[in-house]
C-alpha cells in the first residue's frame, strides 16, 4: 500500500485540478483596455511605456545616489578628525558621485533612444 500512496496522491491532484473552464475570446482585449484605463496610459505605445518605466527606475537610482552623498557628508562631519572615518566618507562620496554620473548618462541615453523609437513608430 505504501508504494501506491504517491501515485494515489498524483491521481487525486489531477482529478481535483481538472476543472472545466469556458474561454472568452474577447477577454484579452477587455483586459488590456481595463489595464490601460486603470494605469491611466491611454493609447500610449509600448516604447513610450517602457521608456517611462526606465526613467522612473533611473530617477529612483538618482535619489539613492543623493542619499548616499548626504550620508557620506554626515559621516565626514561627525568623524571628529578620525582619518579612517574621513577616508571612508570620502570614498563613499566619490562612489555616490560616480553613481550619479552613470545614472545621468543612462537617463540621457534612454531619453534619446526612446525619442528615436517613438519617432520611427509614429511615422509608420
């Protein structure tokens, strides 16, 4: 009996999961219209939507770099003349500046690419 127990469990799972469903052909169109309405994106194309998402992510990364810069400044101000803490704060500050420059370059590149793609897709 013990060797048939796993097989019995599989048969019961398949029997319980086999629930009949009816397919609605217009469900995909209705769902997409509902998503567009709920997200307030109107008739925006995929390139515009992806570009906006990337811009939001890069904006959040810019805020993270700014917070790192502020934390490094706070560490430097509260170091009390300790050379190790000052060097640690300087390293964090330089890393924050490098990260901010990378985010700005990525933002500019994304903006350029999205504008080029939107211009090409609207012309067609």
